[in-house]
């Protein structure tokens, strides 16, 4: 049964902890989301995760019948947001321009449509710019009986949850910048008139700040509660990018910073990436409030750098499973998850180096020779890892930001052991972290003559070296 958006909103009210009942409702001014105290009302955007949850709940059994039911939800006008992101399109921000340069227009909808289309092999194939996928190759490899559509299900939910929302929140931040350029500067409109003392302006322009806070709402969602999952308030893991970092920090040991947390894989400790994102959202909102466009742009770049961390972690996790020395995985689920994370990360790498992006695309493509292990090909994890790591300086990322993959299994136990360790950073962050041996490899994996001159200066590694 498909519920209306009104039903979703009513249902969401029951999810708000009783402790909040005396104060503002979640998403109202004065409430806290993602660790940020709101100044404007973003309830509509905050509740979008419940629309997405309706879809994921429908398809989570991983059966093909459930997938068809999920398609009905996806195509229902009541849930059109799932297929129509980004909402704001008047001015395209750098990230939307980058992703459309690599994939072409409407790439998100084309991907999801193909993943849902089981009626013919031709409709299950999609070409999006410089990449693509053939979902007809998924036949239930590695899946339990009755879960033969797990690959398609993973490809859908991870792209909508982590890449569609990435574009959506970036466009909201772009909207905030454009509104400031049009003189929607809240701080300059606090008072009105010429008499001293001036009268308080009851209607200053708050639209720019509201647009910025919509981005925060799309990053977090309502399920995450006020701060996301942490020690003092262990919330439920949500559906969007705040939740993704919480999951990946457990795999890579990048949760928390305090010295008492010896085990960086604790799932109730805030991811380091999310700490940075929250701080940047706060500083960026202040910049929008005061009309500081340059500072806001710098914060957008820093937010995107930190959002890229968990997606790189996702690519490496599944590239490792498909390309490890022994027992290389051919499971539909793992191929789909790796490809879905790659779809989000590939344009980031492409912005730095076109050759590196081509290596990742070749190795992670659904239905390609590498993931299907045909014609003597298989995923080369070492090359995928290098294609990511060689571009860390461009992205403004350090080895310690990504961490060490800790979710390999000990034989005969449920214990997790180290799959691969992180390379060591140098103390001086202004110097190259690469050893001579790795620099030599990067000359092949990320040749300097294949730098993307159009976009490389928009990545945080370049932005952080200068002020706007």
C-alpha cells in the first residue's frame, strides 16, 4: 500500500523523542539537526528521508516482486522527489556541472530507471556519459533464494540515498549563494528606517539562510535526530550522507578523535568526517547570513571534500572484495554496491585526473569484463586504490581521513581483522605524503598530462591553498 506524503508527515511526528515536545518541532527554528541549531523552518526537506524510507522498506526483501512494488512507488507522483532531484536548477553549481560533464543530463534518473527495468535486457542497460551499467547481467549471484534482485536493489537505494542527495544539497547551497548575490543578506536587514534607534525589521530576507539550511536537512534527514548516532544520544542510523559516514567509519576506524577512544571502530562515536561537515555547515551559514560569498564557497568546497571521504571508503571496500588475492567476489550485491559508490566518487576523481577516473570506471562497471571476471579480466584492487590515493592531494584528503579497512573475517570466527592498512601521512601537511615508490606509480595511474584543467582547481586541495 502506498501512503500519501501527508501520512508520512504524520508518521514522522511519532518518531520525534518526547523530550522535544516542550520545544520546537524537529526542523523548526530553534531545533537541532546534524548538530546545527536552525534559524529557519526546513521541515519539508528534513522529512524527505521518510519518503526515501518508504521506497527502501518496500524493496528491502531483495525479491524481484518487491523490486516491482518499489518501482510503483518510485513512479508515483506522490513520491516524485525521488526521481526529480535536484529541486533547485535555476543556476547550476560546480558539482552539478561536473557530474553532468561526466555523466550527461538526467544521469540519476537514467541509472535508477534501468535498475528497475526487468522487462527486457535492453532497458536494463544504461549509458551515462563516460560510464554505464548492464543490470541484465545480475542473475542473483551469491544471493539467497527469493533474493535474486539484490543487485538492482542496492544499485537503486545507494545512488538515490548518497548521490542524488549529494547533488540536491549542493544545489541548495548554490541557491543560497545566488540569493546572497541578489542582496538577500539577513544581517544587513535586521533593522529598518533612519531614526536612531532603528526599528527592528520584522521581515528581513531569510531565504538565503533557509536554502543553506535545506542543504543541512538533506544531509542529515529526520531519522538521525539532533546529532546523529553518538555516545550521549545514540540515535537511529538514517538514510542519507550523515548516516553513510557513520557506517563507513566503523569499517575504517575513523570514528571519533578523543584519546580515550582507543577503538576507532565504535559505532556510537561520531565520524571525524561528520565533525568537519557540521563545523563547515555552521561557518558557511554564518557566511551566508553576513553576505560573505567567498567564505561560503570555500565552505562548500570543504563540505564536499569531507562528503567524498565515505564514498571513497565505499569504493575501496567493495573493490577489495572483488579484487582480493583469493576468493574474488562475483556477488551481485557487492558488485552493485561498489558501482553505486563509484558513481558518486568517479566525477570527483575525474575532476582531478581523467586517466585515474578511467581506471576506476573500467574496474567497477556493472556488467563489465572486470566485475563479471570474463575474458581473463578481474578487478585490480591495487590499481583502483592507487587511482583514488594518487588524487588525495587534489581532493584535499589525507590517508588518515580514509583509514584502514577493518572488516575482513577471521577464519572460523565472526571477528573482524585488517584487510589493508592506511599509508602514513607526513607531519607537514603542505608536503607530498607520497613515498618515492608511490610517486612513481602515480606517474602511470595519474599522469600529469591528464589533469582535468577545467575542474581541478575546484577541488579542495586547490581551494585550500588560497582565499577567495
